[in-house]
C-alpha cells in the first residue's frame, strides 16, 4: 500500500493540493494519517497567510482553534524549515517555475500566490513553532 501511495503522491497535479504535504507525508508515514499530514501543512499555511497580511490575528486563531477542536494535529517536529525549502524547490520544478501557493485569504476564501518571500515563510515558521509546538501531541490549546 505504501509504495502505491508513494508513487501516486507524485502523479497528481500539485497545483491544487497542500504545498509541503508530499515530502512531509513521505517522511512521517505511517505515524500520521493522510488527513493529519495535510492539516499540519494547512496550519502552517494559516501562519503564512497571517504573516502576509491576508488573515487577521482573530481569523488565524479561529482557524487553528477549529482544527484543534476537531482534534487534528496542527504541528509536528518533522515539519522543518529545511523540509519547507525542499518542498518549494519541488513545487517550482513540477509547476512550470511557479510556486502556486494556496493560502487562505479570509474565512472561507483562498487564493493562489506566487510571490511569498522567504522572510515571510521564515517568520511564519518561527511563530507557528513557538505557538503550536507547546504540546508534543499537537493538540495544544490556542
């Protein structure tokens, strides 16, 4: 099953799926379910959106609280800045040189962005880690 899934992960069009998920899921399989790995990617992207000015602090907290309320993991120690950089390189290679980063642009809204700076990604990662790594089981209160 794992080998079928591993092959399938790279066959799908990455334009419409979670950005960092592919490398991350391969790294943590079988300790996380598919949806759990996707949610960790999404929780980081909420922080990227907030740092980009697309979400308010209240909207960010509301989204993360919803994830936690659903008992979904929102942080994992294997989701590193190095993994993010490698995933972005993969995305550029497989998406015609465009990042095509899906980001929430408000509650119930999303858009695709190609110009998110490394500085924003780094700031988001630091805040995401500081705020959500408090609990080792990734279900901390926010």
